[in-house]
C-alpha cells in the first residue's frame, strides 16, 4: 500500500517557502535523478536569500514607523492624553503637558 503525504498550505508566511516545502515533500531530493537544472537551483537559492532579508527589512520599517508615530504624537499641536479605564493619565504629549502646567514632567503620571 502506497504511503500518502498530507500537505497543509500555511495561512501565513511566504508563498515561496510554501512552494519549496511542497516541492521537497513531493520530490525525494536525495535521488540522483533529480530533474532540477543548475539554473533553476540558482534561481531558487537567489529567491530564498532575497526572502531571508525580509524580516530584517520589516524590522527596519517597523522601527521607522514607530519613530514617525512618536514624533507625530509628541510634537502634535493638540494635546493628546492616554488614559486608563478609571481616568488616570498614563501618557501625555508635550502640548497636553503644557496645557496642564506640567511642562517639566518627563513622564506625566498625574
């Protein structure tokens, strides 16, 4: 009786990774009669190395986005407050601190 393999398509992640995993499961790459051409293998290696840098690029973009958000929040011309459910001020931007007379506070916990 033939052994069946179950391939589960991931809900997230790279399509390239999925395709390569599927290929690995369907083909026994340890066989000598593998039909991959050297050009195809080079292309796959290049694509994989390209996708390897993706998390690093995403981390850099995330840090830049956080910096932009922080700058917008902190230097906005309107006062912004972050409150707890019971109304305690957890965070305030510069304008809000100025409005409340707490300009010298580094972190507003009024």
